[in-house]
C-alpha cells in the first residue's frame, strides 16, 4: 500500500532539495525524521514536515504502524521560476531567478 504526500511550490530550488532528499530515500520513517531534524539545510524543515504529514496520513487514514513504514520514493521536481530584473551598469539588466520546487513522497509498508 502506497501513502502519498506532496508539497507544491516549495521556495527552495529542486537542485538544493535533491541534496537533502537523497539522504532519506530508502530509510525507515523514524530514521528519516531524525536525519531531517538535524540536517542544517534550508529545505530540511519542509521535507521533515512533508514526511511527518505522510506518516500521520498513514496512521490516521489507513491504521498503519509508524515502525513498519519506510520512504519508498521521494522526488523533487522543478516548479515555476519567478523572474525579476536588477538593473546594472551601462543600461543592462541582470536577471534574478527565484526557483521553486514540487516535492513528493511515497511511503510503503514493510511486508
């Protein structure tokens, strides 16, 4: 049984989010939450909250035990980029790109 949760329009780029989600892929849920709690990256609180939400969905909606769950699949995809202009010397402008990402997680029960 797959339990899914999705975070849309996270304010961190997908490239930076992939550094964190690669650490928790395949781990048991309790180990993944502990790893995310002590990871000093900007995206780790967002991923922690997403995994905790998926665990709460599994416990509340499907009656599964937290100790039997593991992170089966977790991905970070690119979301729309907000574009600004900062004006530079000699009439030029420098683009500022605020990248965002969609993060999705799939938890599975150990058989």
